């Protein structure tokens, strides 16, 4: 059974029992990814590393290397 099929089944059951409707699949995915990113940045700061995104550091190293050449 796919996630959408389960969602439709849960929605039907909720309407039959008068309970609140479940959130649609994938509704909070972006929030979960942001929370995971924030946690990793927090752990990096505690470990003494820069707290910003690692791609930003890589891009900075690439651009400064290009400017120096």
C-alpha cells in the first residue's frame, strides 16, 4: 500500500468516526530536514567547526583558490 492509499484510508476512517483528519503525506518533510540541518550545525559549533553550511565553506575555498591563481 502506498502512502497516498494509506492517507485516503485514514481520511475515510477519520470522517466515519468524527476524528481529526490526518496530515497529508510529506506535509512536514521540509521542517524535518531543516531541523536536522540545524542540529548538525549546532553539533559542528560544539565541536569547534564553523556553524554554516559545509557547501558554503567549499565554495569559499574554491573561489579564493581561483582568485589567488
